[in-house]
């Protein structure tokens, strides 16, 4: 989990910086559009859309932009047709990677993903080559300093969480759910006064690969480059690195 959490901290920090200059809006609009197209424009009946709207609000996206993207997805307004395309492959040091994209041009996106993997010492693989190494879950974290452990554990399990555990390294409690129960569990916890510092549907590696400095830096550069690609929506990888390397990369 530590590799997941370390990259996640960079990802969320970067997302906050991106939102200030509007760079994240393009990805959110794509997610809103495709979520509405696949599950309808009513967020109460469409968990994926509800999560996308929350993400849009967190990024301070104007209400009219959100509504316009949803209407494009439902066909009420003309717009670009997007599709979800998932790639699997390997990063430096044999790290297993899953790259989720939302694109209007599969050929362009495939070429871009292949180029970035090759540039940083990775390679594109066949579908299914690494997906079995990851578990798809709902994932929330709660700051240990701001919640009562027993109360959170009891509330989370009553809400339907699959697992609650302590992560001493990151100073948080982690709540895991079945993906289908994620929104319900999150909302029940919020009703009880427990507001997560991080909440997302994600893929968590079953095991991690420990990387030494050279490969670790290349891996972080690759993750960063993929995240900056407008077609890439999520990147998952089963690597772990030391805090010293992470600090060096962030400087």
C-alpha cells in the first residue's frame, strides 16, 4: 500500500496545482460526459456520475460547465464521443502498470502511451497481463489525529465497509469497500461526521516491487508524464520506494 499512498499524495497535490490553472478541467469534463452517456444524467441513479460531479466541485468547476458536460453525455447537446480504453504494461524494474484513458482518438492515445512507456524504460503489454495483480476497491483515508479510532471502526463496519485498518506510516486509517458500495459507505460515514481526506475508486496492488533510486526516479517521471497526458484518467502501479527518494523527487 505504501507505494500507492506515496504516489497518491503527489497526485493529489498536483491535482490541486492543476486546478488552479484549469488544466484538470479537461479530464473532468471527459469523465462527466462518459459517465452520463453510460449511466444517464441523474447522479442519484449513477454512482460514477455522482463521483465525477464531486470531483468537479472539488476543482471549483463552474456549475454551468458541469451541466453542459452532462448534457453532452446524454445527447441533449452535441459533443465529442469519448470511450474508455485501458492499457496494461510494465515500467522500469518490471513494475506492473494499468493505465486508464478516456479518449476520442484511440490511435493517438495508444501511440502516446506507448511512447511514454518506452521513453522511461517501460513497455506496453497485452490486455490481462498485469490486471490480476490488482484489487479494485473503494478507498478512503481518515487522519488519525482528527478521528476516534473505535468510533470510526464501528461506523465504517456498520455502513458496510469491507475492511478498516491502520496505516502507521502515513498516519491514517484506511477504509476499504466493495466498489459498488463505495458511494453508500462514504455518504453514511459523512452523515456520522467522518469526512475522508481521500476518497476514490482505485486499484490497489496485491504486492509491490521495491525500486532503487535510478529506477525509482524513472518510474516517478513516467507516472508524472502519464498523469499530464490529457487522455489519461488514472495510472496504477505496484512499486514502492523509500521516503528519501520521494523527497528528492518532490524537490
